[in-house]
């Protein structure tokens, strides 16, 4: 299948235009307009590509190439681990955050992903999976109530029900690039396979091409959704997700990540109010009155504390 039209802009100029569909370290699989692929590397040490990028490539031999440049991006998303924050997906339209009735999911990860999505102008949707296991359903719904209250859609499904999953998600996927995000055990792989039946085979092919074996299970890859499931749709999967990277955001961007604050911004006594401890703070008044959820404000405070700590070092 041919890659989707480049909506990021930019002229092909010298080199072949293609899209990054897989990444492992500094090795990338690039797909071109005719559906062919090459294993490529960035030329030079400055800057790098990421899955979802449109790039210009200089062919080298029959199946390899050098990435000359990355075309302008609509957005760029980051992930974090214990050591660093790194880019992992670009030009994303929709974020599907997969949680489940069991095992227990991380409210913190969901909240951070929503902050990142809002700042990248990506529409977020939470998918509550495993609703066929009702024991934890009421608890999961209660924990997601604060998210739903700020306007984030929460869709309930069982990924084992392929037909039902497709019927619910296909209208949202059509014509868009979707990032699939979820912790281990949430059923994200089952959901991906329901949408892209050949995803497992594509991952294995990528592994063999890079000669990286089992380690490619931690790589990020873009899949084309079959046209009869959702037309012109792509899904980016990033296995082994631990944390959503927010270290690139400043204080104002963190505030922007909480849409429930918006009605009260500009109404505080102090123009530079942090909405943490100041008297006459309209956000804190709303928190005390129950118009802002305590859990959501606690996440906001943690993010500001982490930003302040990072700035000291």
C-alpha cells in the first residue's frame, strides 16, 4: 500500500520523498510513494527523524539510503524513561490512550499523555478495554470520570470483539494518523491486531530487515490500516511505554494542558499566579468548590514541581 499523501508541506527538491514507518536507534525504514521501502540512516550527527516524519532520501545501493532532511512537521511527541526524553512520533492527528478494567492502569500516565496531546494539538481519546471482564468496570469508570468531565471521550470496548472494535473506532481513524499508547497488560496489541490484522507479520519483517532480533519489540512502527477497516488511516504503535515526555514544556504550556483551568485564567489577583498557593487565585477557588477535580490539580502541581526541579539542575 502506498504511503499517505504528505500533509506536512515542503518540496521534494533533491532526493526521494518518503515517510518514516519504523525506527530503531539511528536506523529507519522509509516507505516511498510507490510502496517500496529502504533502510536508511541520517546523514550527519545533527538532528534525526522519527516515525511519522516525511523525509528526503538519497538512495545508496538497491535497498539503502541516507536521510538528507526532515520535512516540516505538524507536531512532535516525546516519551521518557529513567534516563532521558526522546522524540518518537510526528505528524499525529489522534491519540488513543488504552486502559483496561484489569490490571490497574496509571492515572498519572493518562493525565500526562493528555497534557502532551493538548500541547501538540492532537485529539485525545481514552479507550477502556476489557469491558467483557466486569469485575473492575465500575472502578475504572469512576477513575476516568474526571477525564470525561473535561471533554475527553471515553470509549468502552473489548478488543477481542473485532467487529465491535472496528465499528467503534473506524470513523475516528479514517484519514488520520493515530498514535496508540498504553501500558503493558492493557490489551493494546490485541487492539492493534483487531485494526491491522497483519501487524505481527509486519513487525517480524522489520526485525529481520534491521537484523536486530527481539530488541525491535521496543521500537516504534507505523502500520497502514486496511482500506475496508478505515480508509486512508495509519496507526503508530510504540511498545513498552513507560512515561509520556513533558520535560520540553514550560509553565505556561503545562497550564494549557488542563482545559478545566481556562474559565478561571486571567481572574486571579496576581497576573503571574502559579495556581498553587497564592491568595485570590480563581483556580484554587474552583478547586475548593469542587469545580476542578483534586486529582487533576495534584497532577498539575507535580508537573510544576518537576519543572522547577529540572531548572535547578
